[in-house]
C-alpha cells in the first residue's frame, strides 16, 4: 500500500458514488449500532427491504451504519436523495418507515412529521458531490 | 410525465378506505381489466402514501408519482387516459402537503448544534465494514503521513504538542506516556487499546468501535510506530458483540489492504493487532489488571511503579490507551498538534465524548469541546429534564465519580475543574437525575457496584466498602443512627488513602460527594426517618393522607394484591398486612396522598 494506491482507492470510491448520484441512486442509511438494533432497527431494515422488493425498485441502496448519536430517537434512518438535502428521521417503527419509503424515497416528499433535521453534521460530507 | 408503469401501489389503510368509500383494490382491478392489462400490472398494498387528508391516492412505479383519487369516474378516466398515451394524466398531481423547508437544518437542532465532532466525525455516516469508505473519508492518511514523513520522535512530539490527555478517566498526558514507552530499549514492546468500558451508563467507546473501528486501528498503528512496538492488543468486553464483530472485520480488511501485518504500507514497519475479549470484570479496565488478564492470569491490579510503559504486558514496555484516545490520534497527525491544542480548554485540549443518559430529553452521545459547561450539555444539548420533573443532580464518572448539584452546573468540564468539585471526568458517563431519585439510594447503588466488582486483593476495598454498604443499607431501612454519618466519612477517607488501585481509591467518591452536597437527605433518613424522594420503601408509611385524598379510588385499582379497599365517595383503606410495598399506588396517585 503506497500513497498512490491510497489515492486510487479514494478516487475509485468517489467515482463510484458520483456515478450513483448521476444515475439518481437514492441512498438510505439505517443506523444500526447496538442501541439502534435494541430499539428495532433490524425490523426497519427488513421492512425497507420488503418494500423495495414489493415495489421492485432498483435505484435504492440501503447502507448499514453505526449509531448516529441520538439514542433517545432510535431507530433512525437518513434518506439521501441526489440533489436534495439528506433528511434524518427518528423514533421510527415499521409502519412509519413504510410511509417514508413511499412518500419520500419513492415520491420525493419528505415526511415532515417524523423528520429530526436535514443536512449532515459539520465534519461529515457526502463523498462525490463536494 | 410517466413513460412506463410496472406496478401500481395504493393505500390500503382503513382511513383511505372510508374517506371516499371506494374499494381501491376492486376499482383498480376492474379498470386494469377493462384496459386489458389485467394481471400484467401487479398491485401493491401499502400504508399511507402521502397525506391522509388527500387520500385515497395511488402511486405509479417506477418513478413514484402520486395521484389523488377524487371520484370513481374521475379515477377510471385518469387511468384510461394515462394508459392510452402514458402521458399527461388528467387527475391532479398532488401538491406537496408539507414542504421539506419545514424540517429544521441539523445545525439548528439543539442536540446537534453545539457539538464538535472529531472522534465521532464518521458516526452514522460510513459503513464500518467498508474500508474503502473509511479511506475515502481521509482514513489511513494520518498513518501514511506518520510513516513516511515523520520520525517516531516527531510523532510523539506532535502528540505532546496537541496536549491530548488520556480519555479513559485519569487524564494522563498521552504524549508523555508515548515518550516514556519509546525510551525503553527492551523489545518486543506492546500497544494495548483499552475497550473494557464498564462504567454503568457509559457507552461512548462501544459506539466508536462499532461505527468507526478503523480510526481506532489507525491510532494504534501510529502509536506502535511512535513507541517502537510491533504488536497491539485490543481488549474489548465480551458484552459488546457488535463492536467485536466490527473490529474483527476491520482487522481482516486492514490486513488485506496492507495497513497491518508485515511491511505496513510498504514502509518496512511491521505491526499487527489481536483482539482479546474480556470476561466481564470491571476491575480489568484498570491497566495493570487488564494486562494480567491478557496474559491469562487473574485480573488484579499490581503496585506501581514500575509503570506499564517500563514493564507492562509480559514484563515488556507497554503503551496502553483508551479507545477514544486512539481515535483522536489520526486527526492530530493529519491536522497537527497545534490545531488540536486550539480546541477545548487550557489544560484539557480537544473534545470529549460523553454519553448523556438519565432523566434528560435527548439521551445520546455528545462530543463537545473541553471546557463546555455542564448546563450547556444537560439543558441545551440534552434538552433539559424529561417530563415535569425538576433537575436534582448529575452523576459524572460512573462508580468512581461523584454527584453534583445545580449550583455546580456552571463548571466547565475539564479534568481539573471536576476533580475540585468532587466528581471526575472518568470515561465520560453523565447520568442526569431528577427529583424522583434518592441520593442515599444512588450512593448505595454505586457502592454495591464497587463491592460486587472489587477484586478482593486489598483489605480497604474488600472489607471497607462492605462496611460502607452495610451502613448505607442501615440508613435506607430506617435503622440509621447519627454516628453512621461519621462512620461513613471516616471509612471513605480510609479507603481513599489506603486502597491499592484507582478503583478502590475512587470507590467512596459517590458517598463522599452525596454527603457533601446532599447532607440534608442523609439527615432526613436518619433523624426524621423519612425519604424525601420517596424511594426507600422502608421509610414510606403507606398511609392515606385524608387531607390530600380526593377519593378517586385509583390507588385501589392499581394495587396488584388488593390491599386497598375503596367504596365510591369514601376514603380508601390500606391494609398494611397485605401490602407488599410495591409503590404502584404512589406512582398512580396524582395528589401525593399516600405517605
């Protein structure tokens, strides 16, 4: 591993993300730390997978990440749609996440009532669009 | 515009069904059959698609366009129009019921606004099992910089400049520790990451290991390079299965990419890391006990000196740091020690991750610059006390820490200021308590914890704590005598002065700090035989105060053993013989009529 190889990994990752964003891929981060799992994040993940199967969508990518920090709002997800500010949702259950799936992920209308905030925290950035 | 339809989703909730009395499924089937699409377009039953007051609605997939169903006729028309041209539909496209603008920006959400992320910068953001993603977020850049552009002395120098102090609790300057470990010329040397997070109410290390394990590995490799070690161990509690899994995956991936193993990043430096799951002993979070545990011996602290940096694991120089300390290192190397020094307070630089729990609204992980005052953490970030209760105390530093009152909330959180007030920074657990907590009971809880977790090696901790626990139990059960307070204080000072390791020396802290700030509660227990917070069951009379009672009978309804009898418009009667003192009636009574 040299600096060039390190750079190459970084660039190829960014290229990949950029390509996905250009193609309109919607990314959904499910926050699955121990705290998230304990409050039901696995069911949220399964529900999203199930809905994706039912609706036969191919442009949604689920990503499992760690805890987003706000334990009292778990389980949480973040919906990242290209061209729009990412939206963090909290205190979800299977029913709510289904609503978000159709309204926001497929329809593009954020579910305001379940949203915590939009945007990413200060040092975080969406690799590929900055 | 819709160019193709593969599926149609419709809201099957009862709300939509009854709003217009339209049988959506039947209608859709009928219309599709008429159009000749029949089974070719599957229907998907879903929950609410957009907004109930605009229902019923359907959604075309792919694309996700939503249409409102106004009347049956209109709907059939729409579908027919749509399918004949697959172009402009005649049904109105739903306008956004509520706009995304109503969602606040994350920077204006209280919980996130005042945080400054260094250690947690990748929280909830990257996939911990994807090393490429970590690299894309400047991962392993610090390691590369250290290995290629800096000598070990320079790395140590940079850490010294940063002013970073150990995040495990004691706050020993990390740079000095690394320097000491580097100076000894005995080989092999070791690096150990302490992930044995055992304090009740602390979970920040777990979160770092779960969501950003590579940052910990990177910090350890840099430490290995700086101190001249070739082997690292991560000691993680076995109660953290997800953290273990993430770390294991991370190590395998890092080896594949050449960040671990022989010839790290083609620089000729060898370093490897192994995981050692702990078996659940609190004392194994103490550095020397931890090392014995890794060696396969019984985890008990030993006398210092020699310090671990001189003679640690297997009698070799060992550099042991906390998870959070290591996670800071890559950022310090990338951005420089001066950058880190500018964050935080004078003698405590950088940020600290706290796990904020207890009676606050926003429970979670909080990373703030050192020197932020407790009020900001509890009331701004934490959102204040949950429900209508009042703030009573905040417990910092777990069983080795202490309780502070509202008067101390202005204190900036640094290693030194907290120590002076009788609490400690500890690993960073903040437990907020409201007025439903009895401080004597809290002291008993932590003392019980220390009694359970004492390794038993030295007498003051093993016997002294038991004496303290017995005294506290006496007070709680209403058998307390005035001299018990003196016994407690004397015993606490003895244990502090004569215990062998940090665990024992700090164990009386909860008792001492509650004695200092909540003396009146101890007095109420001893002299008035009364528990002001009504927690200690033996000090509750379980009698009905007729002045406060409104004869509502709720207490009688909730009593699980039917000890309270009540007739309409009569005062309830409590049979003390039957009562099991479960406090259900106290919780149910809105008028505090049960005393």
